[in-house]
């Protein structure tokens, strides 16, 4: 459909090296107006470098950028934006305390009336930009404070700012990673609306089903080389995509789940229930239970309540046959539990400290010793690094030197030192590539099977729950609503129950 | 750079690691030494025993105070009250000493005041969740004003000659006490920060408070203890200062909090938390006092001290930022 038009943006034979480190060898991208173009690649494939080049934040060493048929260079992000290319990063660049109007129009020249901020003009620009987002943007008022908006609305503000400055190409970097199912749909509605206006969207994501749902064509980078150049989505299968990204077939193990009758015979590990809830829920040894539901349905808060991170007095627990009252994380830690939080940068990693600190801290606190035993910690650390299979530049480097996937593996590594009995996982594969995902799945299965640990995991990626879980609890209004088990756990089923739960 | 590359852990030699970990501090130490060698060439007196002793004696109270500031700064906080606590605890201690004629009573009261104010700071920051800047700014004002009230605005001379020994005595024959204290505080702080679990908690709290809490670190307790240590060490510094001059002014500690913060930061501590070492704080303190000393020796108007110190702060923190980028210490 788009093939008849001329490409709006072409990147050809892009080479980019940082010192001796070649990030891109022969990368490229061809984008047509009015299309949604997926850009994929495993961690380390050079995707982030490519994004920075498109954004104008970095300049390529070799290769050319052709915009509307003319060779151009982007001197900096502002220059790229002036020429019509906008990038919306995962970490949004909004000013939360200011209004929607200001966030959209702040850098427009026309609001600056000799130093006075022209509010009328600002509001006009903002509402015009919001109008172009279509129906999903209607709920946003120009004088709303951005910090009070939902995650998807904030994304929309960022997009509105881009189109307010006449961007004709918008790159979205993992836009859905912090959105729930419903918010994602809202964002997609906006994207479809923009495409109708002939804006080109470059969509960067690890989520296969979303790429499948919304993208027209796909380009894939592997080891700095463009290996799939704008192939229509209809001509490429999910397996092909994974194979192209990794350069080999991924042995995705479809592991047979243990029959439920078998699981039910095992020791119950944790029983939890809600005040006024329909029933209590039991996690047995070696059982993996998923919590599904919309964001805000209380999935994460159940995990945090068990971990003692934030308490819920409307829940009751029985752990290893005794009543359990979580008070603080150190108590749960001492009771052989483990927790991997939702946002690793906030809830897990110690930036600026050697990686060892991130890995060892739980073990150290469990030890209740006063003095640090350096040799022991070094041994444990090396053992963990070997087990989780990550490569680190130096022992004393900070977690910031690692890719997102490896950072996530660090947090799993933390909990393989002392065999935890109950493992609480909040979005365990957020923002990691397919290979790392597979490794994390394997890790979760191992923890359950070999250590006989119970796992309670929250995930927005339903295929993940389908793949791993023995039971799935669909949550609503902070409580458990439906329980799916065995063959009932399919994406369609979960989706239906989640949607049903929402429909009140 | 696929992720399937075999697992490698680069094991550098211990020495190399040590140098990398203390890059900034070592750089500052070199600057300090070079500065003194040049000063010696110009003045001929800078490296004489008497001058070095003077500088060290003048540095001792600030060093002790800086160590307290350091732990607070590593947690990501700041303690603006230490200067006023220096005045207040010193004044309380001396007044009690004069009233009771008991050195022990005076010392205990001074330390008690320091600890109490530190606990108040800590509880307000950790439990009430108020901003450290505001809490300690308020404490600064209150302590300064209380000092004037209890002293009636007058300076006090210590008439108990035995108190002199606190600073200048020789517990170890041939070594003045202040030297002993300096060695002790540096060694203790080094051990606390590097070798104890509590020390690792301090860094973790400053690096990522939420992550620390979620991995079972009692962050509130960590912070309260750090602010308490800061208050306590201010009182120790005040006693040392009082013993040296045998006199306390109501304004004796004015501005010292900024010297302490500067000393910690020159030595590599970061106000955003998670960074800083005892060795760095030592070098930072000596560098500041060394600049004072250099300006005196060169006969330059002492009004210049602030300018030179200011430049040193900016340069050292800048160097720290640039070096941090390469050593991946950054966030």
C-alpha cells in the first residue's frame, strides 16, 4: 500500500563506532509516510545507537541519511526535530509539574511574546496538537497538570509535542513498556490516527504481539547489520523474526507442565486471601502462579504486601503452615522469600556501586553479620555471575555498564544464592530481549522445579503467563476474581476475564 | 556483542583495583604533596616540623566533623547543622565544666548535646521524611541561637588547666593526642565504611533508597544513626577545639559546616549520595587547611582564602565528575 510513495526517511550503510567498539557496521532503514515500521533487534544489536542517530543525538561515522529525497545531517536532536524527525524515549522528557499546554508548546517560538509567555497561543497550539491524536486524546485538558495524568496520556502529550512541531516521522522507543493492556490500546488508537495523517511511525519494541498487531513492515538489526529491510509483516512469521534477530533458531522449550493433581498433593507453601474475597488462594511447592489484570487492579500490591514492601491490612496469609504477618522486607527475606520488583532501576539496582553490591545485599542481610567477609562474598559473586551467564566489563563496574537484560539477570542472581522458598516476581521480563526472556523463563522454572519453590508472578505479557503458570489469578479492584488453571490458561481466556473484570 | 559470549570476569590485581577505586583521592593527595613542596621551595618553612604540627592541630576538629558529614552525605543527605552544633555542644560542655569543676561532666554533657541534636535531625529526616536540607538548616539556626542564649552572648575561658591535655597531652609518649584522634577517626571510619555491613548499608541507602528498603536494609535506622554520628562527632570536634584554645566563642563553629561539606566533596563524596571515602575526607580536610596555611606563609591577605578554596572545590568536583565517567562510577 505504501510502496507507491517515495520513502520519507532513508538511512543507508550506517557505520558507527565508539572508540574501538563498533556498534553499527552496515545498518539502514527505509521508512515511508503513513506506515508503522517496526525496528527490532536483540540487546546489543545496535538498536539504541540507531535510535540515537535517527534522533540526531549521535552522528554516524559513515553512511547517509536521506530525508524526503535529500541527503541531510542532523547536528543535534533539536535540528532533527526541526527537519521533522521526533523521538519519544522510554523515559519521557515531560515536566511533570507543568500543564499539558506548557509541555506541548513550551519550545514553540510563537508563545514567546518578547519574554512574556502567551498562554492563549500556548493553549491554542496544545489543543490543536491534541485534536490530531483523535478520540484517545479527548480526555486530556490543556490545563491539566501532566504529573496527574495516566501513563498512556503522558505518552500522548509527548507525541502531541512532536506533531505540534510538525514532525512527520515519530520514533517510539518501547512506548508500551510501562503501559497496561487498555492504555496500550489507547496509544495504538493514537498511532493509527497519526498514520492516517501520513505521519510515519518507527516502532521499537520487544513485544512480538504488539508488533504483530500494529506494524505494517519490519526491519531487524543483528550485530550492527540490517538483516531484514522493511519486509511486510504478512511475509514474516514470529519464528522468522526471532531467528533473524538471533542469527539462529531459538530453542524455545515448550516444557510440559506438571499435572495439577500432582501439584495439589504437594505441601501448601503460602495461602493468601482478601477481606471479603471469594476464596483463599494456595501456592504449593514448585507451583507457578500468575497474577493477571489491569494495571491498578492490585497485582503488584499483592506481591509487595507479601514482601512487606507496603502493607495491606485487608489481606491474610498463612506461610509454611503458620499464620504469617508481613511487616517489613527483612522479615520476609528471613522467611526464605525473594522479590524482584517491577522497575529494576528503582526497586533493585545499586547504581554507582560495584555490581557485587546489587547481587550480594540480600545474602548479606540474611547473614546478620556485622563484618563483611570479602573473600566469601567474592566467591559467591563469581559463582552467581557464572550461573546467570553474564559478561561484565570489570568486577567493580556499576550495573549501569550492563544492558537491560543483564541488569534484570543480576536481580535474579541475587536470589539464587540462598534457596528461596517463595519467589515474588513483578514483571520479570520487562524490557529484555527474546533470548534473555527465554533464559529468565528457564531460571523461573528451575527455581520452581529444583528448589521446590513456589512462584507468584505478575505479568502484563499474557503469553508469558500461559507459558509458565500452573494457575493464573485474574485480579480486579485489589482482589482475586477468577482462577484459571491448566488448559484454561490461554491468552484469549485471560484477556476475556481481564476485560470482564474491567467491565464494571 | 551477542549475549552468548562465554562468561568472563576480568580479575585485575589487587593493587590495580585499589588505585582505580581511589583514583580521585590519590590525585588529590598528589596535589596536596606537590602544593607543599612548592610552598616549601618558596617559603622555606612549609615542610618544617613546627608548621606541619600546626596545620595538623588546626585540622583535627574539622577532620572529625567532616567524617560525620561524610556518612550523612553518603546516604544522600546533608547536615548543615554541624557548625552550630559545634558551638552549642562546646559551649554547653564548657559551661558545665566551669560550673561543676568536673571535666568528665563537661565532656559528657557536650557529647550528649551533640547526640541529642543528631537524633532529632535523623528522626525528622528518616521518620518524618522531611528534606535533610530543611531539617538541618532549622537545627543550624536553633542551635546557634541557643548557644548565645545559654552563654549570654559571652565567650567563656576554660580555667581548668587539666583540660588542655585533651588536645595536647600525650597518651602515647611523643605523640600529641590530636594526632592520635586523627589516626583513630580515619581508621575507624575506613573500617566502618569498607568492612562492616552497616557501612555497606550507608552506601546502598545513598545509591538507591527504595532498592535498599526492598532488600531488607533498615534505611530509617541507617539514616538516624548517620545523623547521630554527625552530631556526636561535631561535639567531639568542639571539645578538641575548646581544649586547643582553652576558650569557646558563641560563634566558634560558624561556617564550619560548609568547610566540612567542602572537605567531603573535595575528597570525592557526592551530594547525590552513594560516593565518598574516609581517605578522601582526610585529604579534603588537609587540602583546605593546607590552603589556609599556604596563604598565611606566603603573606597573602587572608581574604583570598575563600577564593582559592572555592576554585579548588570546583576543580576537584569537576575532575571527579570526569573521572567518574570513565570509571563507570556514575549513575
